[in-house]
């Protein structure tokens, strides 16, 4: 009769660390969050909560917003955002802004 082995569970961090694809995804998500933290002070207070970090990779970063008005205001801030990112060593060559409709 085989001995019963207790199941081996990995924490989320251990699972991500063991899978290179997940580790890369985590690194990109963290980089996107760091970039947003750098540029958020440039945004008007009412806009800050409407912006979420989007995909980051290959020098391109995406910001997600809930409506076209927020996207238009962010586009006006792009030069200042690029400058802050470059000053802080972020390797971002392009910033895209996407309107993300809830429920889609």
C-alpha cells in the first residue's frame, strides 16, 4: 500500500519564480506600476484615479483610462511624462493611451 504524501503547495511567489514566463509577466507588471508612480504626480488630482497601468515591454508602455476626455488630457501630458521617466532611468521610448471601456 503506497504511503500517503501530503500535497505540496506553492505560494504564488514561488510559482511565479518557478515559471520563467510568469516571472517575466510579473516583472513587466511591476515596471508598469513603477512608471505610473513616477508620472502620477504630473496628473491633475481628479484624473489620477482614472488611470491604470497597462502593458509594458520592449520600450513601450500603455496607460489605460476610462473615457476619451481623460485620454485627451493625458495626451497633453505625454512630453512631461516622457521626461520624468527618462530622468528616472525608465527605458520607455513610447507611451500609448488606451480607452478601456468597462465590461469589455
